[in-house]
C-alpha cells in the first residue's frame, strides 16, 4: 500500500533483472511483467528440482530477445565436483541446448 511497485518504471532499461524464484509455483507472473516493461530477464532457480524445472519451462514459453536463458544457483548446497550431477542444472542445460547434454 506504499505504491513502491510504481518504482519499476523508474529503473533504467539497461538493467538486467535477475528474477529469483526458489519455490514451485503454478505461474511466475514477474517474468512476463518484467519483459513487458522492457527489461532483459535472467530467471534464477535454486536446488529444488521440481521448482527449477517448472521455472525453466515457464520462462521458455516467452520467446523474446530479452529472455536471457536461466541462471542456476547453488549457494554452496552442492559441492563443485557434484555440479555435473546437480539435477536443476542438468535440466536447464538440456532445455537450453536442444535436449542434449554436453
């Protein structure tokens, strides 16, 4: 009720919005909202495979030059040597590389 949502219109469009969602949701309304506002959007997920998969799939629906892909975060929850088997990362890699893992 303090009208801070209007501040989004004051942010320079050269900013990349890193849109963080860690929980499973039916929709991630912030993605299309930021795209419609003219921002480049880099969706980011964390360690819950179902939530990360849903966010990747939802974001991929928006065929837009300002959709930058997907950022997988670990926040130290995964050892570096375990990254190749980290399911959220594997899924995003398959999704953005046409289905094959490299």
